[in-house]
């Protein structure tokens, strides 16, 4: 992977994390094994639709993983956790 490609990947990830709602989501997921969109939305006091959109951005950047269980989509922090995400979580 070229330096330019690496820089673009880091830029995308930091942009995904540069939002207080998404930071609240990853902080919440740090303390729980996995959670549904509804549980996350309730915890961060945001609508289901907006929470789902934020989770989609985090998932597209490999910050969270998702798994469908019946009709419920469950989210958890991606494993292994990126160093950037680890660094940010340690400062929250």
C-alpha cells in the first residue's frame, strides 16, 4: 500500500470519527459487547434513523462490525480495533 493510499485511508477514518455523535456511539460500544440500533439511539438520545446513518458511516470505515440477528441489527467495535480508534477511545 502506497503512502498516498495509507494517508487517504487515515483521512477517511478520522473524518468518520470527527463527529461527537459517532464518538458517543463508539464510547458506548466500548463498554458493551454489542448493541442494537435502538439501544444505541436511546443511550445517545438520538433518533433511530440518525443513529443508523452514523452507524453506517462507522461501518463503512471498518470502525464497527454488524451482525443481523433475526430482524435486529447488532453493532460492536471492530476487532482488531484500529490504532486511531484506540487512541481516540483512550481520550474520551
